[in-house]
C-alpha cells in the first residue's frame, strides 16, 4: 500500500517537485527575506549645524548598518518631502545649536520617521540612541522621535493596504485560472469553442466578472479596516480605484497565463502555490524590502505586488497624490499591458 | 447541382510522429446522413474536430458548408451544430439556461431563441426538465440536452461525434428518430460511430482505419464490395453434384460447401435464385431450400479493416 502511494507520488512529477522543492524554496526565501534586524533604512540627514561635532555624529551614523544615508540637506521641509514621497523613511535632524548644546551636555537630535512603515520606524530610534551614546561617553544626547503619518505606529495601518494587495493578487488569479482550467477539465471548452464566439469574448467575459468580484473584495476589506479598525484613508479614493483596476487586470491576466499551461484545476492550483509564497514574503508586506538580503531583493523589485503595496500604503496612509506613486503606476501599467497581451495571445480557441 | 456540404482535400493531421489523418479526401452531399465508421483510434474524432474548426490540420484543406474551415472558421461554426463525444455542458446551469446561453452566443435573436428552444426541448422530450440543473440529469438526458444545444441556431449540418456512445439501444432508436425527423427538414448529418446497427441506418458510409479512407459507399454497396457480390445459400438433394455443376456457371463465384449447405456469391441474389433452381432442376437436382444471406456490416467492417493492414509508420 505504501509502495503504491509512493509510486503515485513519484510518478506525479508536479506534486513530487512541489513536495520536494517547496519546503526548500520557502525556507530559503523566508531566511533571506527576514534577516532579523532591520537594516539599510533609507535615511536623510538634516544637518543644520555643520560644525565639527555634528560632522562626527554624521560619520558615526554613516557607519551604521541600520541606516543607509542617501540624502544630506539642511532644510527640514525638504527632508519631510523626501519622506512623504517615499524616497526616505527616516530623517535625522541635527539642530543648528547642536555643537553648543552638546558642550553644555544638553544635546538633542530629532528622528523623524515614516509611520506608514512601523517596522522601520520602530527600529530606528533605539539605533540612533545607541550611536549617540557611543559618540559621547560623558555627554548626554537626547533622541526625540517624531512620527509622521501614523503617529501611534499602528500595525494595522501598515498591514491593511498590503493585505488588500495580497488578496487581489492571489484570489482573482486562482479563481480565473481555475475557471479556465475547469472548462478544460469538464470538457465544456470543446462545446464552447465550437461556437462562433471569439476567444477574446470568452476571456473578457471571465475578466469582467472576476474584476467585479475583486472590487467587491477590496471594498469589503477596506470597509472593515476603516470602520472596525479605524484605518484612516488619507489619499484619493479615485487613485485607489485606478490602482485596483490596473492591478486586478494584471493578476487576472497572470491567472489566464497559468491556466494555459494547466489541463486541470489541480494543476493550476499547484502552479499558483509557489508563486503565492514568493509574492507574500518578498513583496514587503511584513518586512521592509531594504532590510532583505540583496539576493532576494531583485525578485522583490520585479513583483508587481511590491509596487501595488507601496502605492496603496503611500496613498492610504500618507495621503500621497499621483505624483508620488507615478513610478508604481508606470511599472504596474506596463506589466499589466504585457500580461494582458500575453493572456490574449495564449488563450487560443483551439484544441490540441 | 448542389455543392457538397463537406469536402476535404488531402486532409492530414499529425500529432508528433503519429499520423492521425492521412491524406483524407471526403465529400458529403447536402441532405444525406453520412456515417463515419472506424475502429477506436482510426481518426474519427480528429476529423470532426478539424471540420468543426477546433483543430488545425497539418496539411490539406476542408471546406464545410461552403467555407474553408482554416480561413473562415467562424462562418463554418455559425452554420453547423456540433455534439462532442464527451458531454460538455454546464452542470450548474439549468437545461433552459444552457440552451439560452448557447442561443445567445450563436446570436439567435431572443424571441426566436425562446421559440426554437421550446420546440427543441419538446423534440428531445426534455420540456418537463427545463428547470432542472444539467448536472442532475441522467446520462441519457444529458446526451439529449447536448443534441438540443447543437440545434439551437438551426444549423444546416450536424456533426455528431459518437452521439449514442454509452446509450442503451431503446434510447439509441429514439435518437435516430430525431435524426430522421431533422434530416427530413433538410439537415445534413455527419455521424461518427462504431456501432454497426447505427451505421446500417446511414445513407452513405465512409470506412476509415489508421487515418486512411478504406471505402465510401452505401451500407449495401459496402457489403457487396466486401463480399464481391451477394451471397446465397442452397440446400439440394445432391450437394456434391450441385457444387461441381455450379462451379462451371459463369455468374457464380466462390461456391463452397459446409455441412451439406452450399454457399455462393452472385451478382444479384433475387434473380439468381429462380434461375439457378431451374438450371439445377433441368439436371435432376431438386433445390430444397434457397435463401439470400445478409452479411452483417460487422463482417464487412472486419474484412475491409483487415485488408488495410498495419498502421503505416512515419
């Protein structure tokens, strides 16, 4: 009996590969993605002082693994703009009187963090405090944290937009690939394509229905987040709808592509599963991408979900406008058009 | 002269190294019931799938209801009805919804759809089940619904892939009543089958094996072709003498004796029996019993298929 089952498993190459490779893949991804400490947080340094003490402080900050200092300025509002537009997550502000304050053992530096990413935001202040302590053994430097956008650093504000993105990536993709593979599995496709209805019509019919379903799910999720968990939607609803439309089209097209290679619903699901794991863990849903191993970061940056989550967080939590999420929109639109064209191309009205 | 409803020229389909259809030339005339007979794997389903525009031939061409299938598949599809071998309707839609859906994608106007739908459901006796989910129907009813769906747009040609496979003989007869009825209304039929009793009912039969056409003729002609004429059986007062005498008669071929019964092949049984009876009587032999043998199509089928030999290798 065991031997027979084992033979089934080995003969079914798809399942065999899945049971063998999935655990390896999953553990490797999680290991590389969740490095344990938050690192490489993009930082802007606002040095209003510029005298030797402040310069030394900046040097020590630069030596930190946690921070990746990308910008230097002496203008706080510029730093804020960088955070708002998503170029930096943290601003470290050194006041103009820093040199004098330190000498009178009364130094204060401010850490301005982006509350829409509570993981990075929470990690940065203690690190800066540590650096400040090491810098002045005898002198006391106080670190004050200012949280932008999500002042109480609530995790729900961070996670809710991501969950919407994940859901829209996964469920419509699974449903449409199962619907198409199901027509093949039950043999209904043969009767259907024997009619003059075009392949495009068949595909669009399915796309529209699942698009509607996707909107319904997204809306209900956001309603729960807003009315039950007090999520504040700061940005434009219209912009959110635009992103939902583009993104839904992309995941439905991807589902269609998957179904093209699947004879049965089971095969479709088996193909989707590994993709889901990669998408969830590498898209920055739970953990900032900057902190992940450089080995997996390139994967993160080709996942459409990464851009979707970034855009949703920016629009919902930070109230960002179109100008902030233009890059996300361009990437997602390009991706969507490519996917849709491929989906239409592979959805041929023939049997082989 | 009416153009042929189906015309294939050197139609060939390969799946990898397997030749499923090998330079097939077929023609089906308007108004006939054309049977496509062959053993499993002979290429019957492949042929109908190409004719319905579901598959692209490797080479050769097919014209169906006046359109080249490869060039204008949608024109063909609009004018033909197709009933696939495996039932392929939506289990979670009702009988009526399935018909309605197919009516709509064939662009049958709504009121005509309703009228035709009712007519067809009455024809296949499913009108009482119009609100049942297709998934709840019995196997035979599913087949009837499948036929109904293939008729919703009033096709001029019906292509049926083993329409009565797995159906009990009484229901098979009922199906043939529908076919006859529709045929009288002018619908041409192209029917795949490997049932001999079904093949007997066709106007013309094409016999295929290994993707090649073995013979095309009416069932009677096919039998004649396989036997080389018609078969009669004689019981006489002196079998041995009868046999030696008849062997000298020109119109008699292949005379044999077994258990005292003589079987012969002649061109025309009806005229031969009285002629041979008087011929033997003149020579003092009494014919005790004479009858025409009707070989089953099955014998013919096996004989002709065996003659085609092995599957050609590619």
